[in-house]
């Protein structure tokens, strides 16, 4: 993604208290219709990683649909302060409800370094297990979702940066899948390898 290094960080716990009245209202009106499965092939109990969240509305909709956020690791490239500045009301409210549902949103997560950056991998593992760990073990997920991946801009250089983002994300995500990417990818050219990884991430049969 953009050329910067930011340490991953969880949303402050005080966020949930700050939006308490709103979170209670959202939970009362939405969790009653929760189910164990939602459109897109998501099911409760699956370990799900979301990257590139903006105001965490997708993460919230998924958690509410499943009736729980404890198996969801939701992350954003922005820091908490950057996200709050962009979406003043939505971020605090959405993050607060996610926290109440058992999800601990992470900020400052670069989708192109999910497995290769020890700080990112460690934060993802902590978000998944609820425990800090110095282990080099990588977290494992059933589903990995990157909605609207885009670095911004429309110049030739911007397009190349976006292509690099997608290529790096798919390579990193493949390392975090419970079901390994097909070994045939090893002998494919980069574009075919990326397409195969994308299909595997979406749960399609090859």
C-alpha cells in the first residue's frame, strides 16, 4: 500500500463506553434477526479476516448478521485517529458495537504485509485469540476479505501501485489461509498465480 510504517494498534476500549447509548440501540434492533449464516458463504464459527476496512460498516454488518464478532478480525490501514477524522461519528459507533460483539478492531494494518511483518502477524494473532503472544506462529483464517482494494489515483504510476498492492495482498493472504493455496500456483506466472489465489480466497473450486 502506501509507503509508510505504522505499528498496528487496537481501538481504545473507551470507545465502547463513549458511544454506549447508541451501541445499545443498535444491538437491540439488529441482533434479534441474527443467523448462523449470511450471504457470501460466511458462517458463524469461521475464522474471518477483513482488511482495508474504512468505517467498519461491513465488519459490523457481518458481525450482526452472524450474531457475534468473536471469530472476526477486522482491520483498517488508517490509524484510529485517521479513521475517526475521516468518519467522525461512524467509526466510534461501529467500533463500539463490534467491541460489544466480541470483535477487537485493529488499525494501522498494511494488507501487503499481513504475514511478512512480525508486528502485523502478532497483532492479528492476538486479535484472533484474545491473548498477546511472542510466538512466531501465524494466525489461520477460513475466509479473507479485502473490499474495494485501491491505493487512490488514476495515473499509470497509480495503477502500477494498485497492481502491486493486489499482488502482494494475495501472496500474503495465501500464507494465512487454513486451506493452502493449490500447489499448482508454484509453477504459474505471477498473474495466473494471483488469479488462482483470489479464487481460493473466495472459496471457489478450481
